[in-house]
C-alpha cells in the first residue's frame, strides 16, 4: 500500500512538472504540444500494441474520441500559451478553475442535478482568479488563456468517462493522442499566419526536454497512476490529483523563483483557491467515509 501511495504522488508530481518544462522548452506553445503528442502517441502505440491492449473500436466511438482529443489538445495548447504569456504559477492557479467548470459542465452534459456545494466552492475559486486578474493586469493574456485551458481541462475528462464505458483506457489514450496530434497539424497553417518567427524544429536541448515531457510526464505518469489505481480507490487517485497545481507552483518557486515576481494579490487569490480546494477535499473524504460506514442495525428489546 505504501508503494501505491508513492506511485500516486510520483504521478501527481510529474503532472505538476509539465509546467516547468513548458517554460524551459524554447519552442512556442503550438510546437510544444505538437511534438509532445507525436512522441507520446508513438510511444503509446508501441507499448500498448506490444501488450496487446489496443482494442478495435467502431467509427461512432472514434468520432467521440476525436471530439475529446480536440478538447484535450486545446487545453494543452492554451495551458502552455498561458505559461508563455505569463508564468508557470499563473497558469497553474487558473488550472484550479477546473473544479468550477466541472461543477457547471458535468450536470449539463450528463443531465445531472447541479451540486450547490461544488458550485459555491467553484465560485470561490473563480473569485481567487479574479483577484489576481483584476490587480495583476500585466498577466492578463496569460490569465485569459489559463481560464480557457481550465474550461477544456474540465470538458474532455467528462467525455473520456463516457468513452471508457465502451473501451479500455489504453485504446482511448493511444487514439486520443493520435487524433490530438492531427488536430494540431491542421492548426499549423493558420497559426503561421498569425504568429511570426515560428521555430519549427527543436534544438537538441529542446528535443531532450520534449522527450522528458512525453515519456516521463505523459507515458510514465499514466503507468504510475494506473499501477496505484490497482491498489487504491479511484476516489483517492482523483483526490491526490487535486494537488497538481500546488506541486507545480512550489516547483516554479524553487526552480524559477517566481515567488519574487508575484504580487500580494496573487497570494491572496491563491489562498482563496487553496481554501476552496481543502474544503472540497474534506467534504469528499467525509462523503466517502459515510458511504463506507456500516448502517447500524436496531436490535429488538
């Protein structure tokens, strides 16, 4: 069990490390996502095919995966754009809005009842981002892209959960990375018209970090979280991944000393977001405990 917890938090730490690499790689956001998806798709097809984990899927399911892949690729594109136009900490703080958008989108898409507590906590998170945006206008473009990124980060997992009712996770991931790469390729001509001086080919250093981003932060992170899920509940895994922004921001403070670049409004907004996250985690833990507690049986007197 201890090994499973270490694997889980290793996966979360690797997920948080993606922001560090996004700033370290000198390519623009489009080419970062393009090469990441290419390397990840090739690696997954090789590994999952060798394991015979890829299943045939009908055209109707492929179309659903295409839609989820477009949403996922758009999330990554705007996430790395947020890092380039602002910094790692801003992008990850905006990423915390995923809970707010999930509370809104999931009931609409799956036709479920809106959870008022999750909606209130999401609004608190939104207030935290607003404080940063309103008083730290130097990062307005990065914050705007970060908010869009959070929207799509909430959207594509909802579709993934529905897709996984019809196939396994390996098939979904391999096809999703491939369709995402093709979507990014379609964007290149339009992107080249809007952005000048695009560098298409990575340097050797960038190529090395792109492989780290693909193999460690994508493929290996999936392997770790999948191994942890065999020992731990899905609830525990999802709860731990809520810590991804925290890990990423702490790494940005250590590696890039971004704590020296941010105003007091960032910290005030960040504290609001972390308070909402903590309350949400406590409520989920309490709900899980109530579900597991045995129902007392009344004895006859």
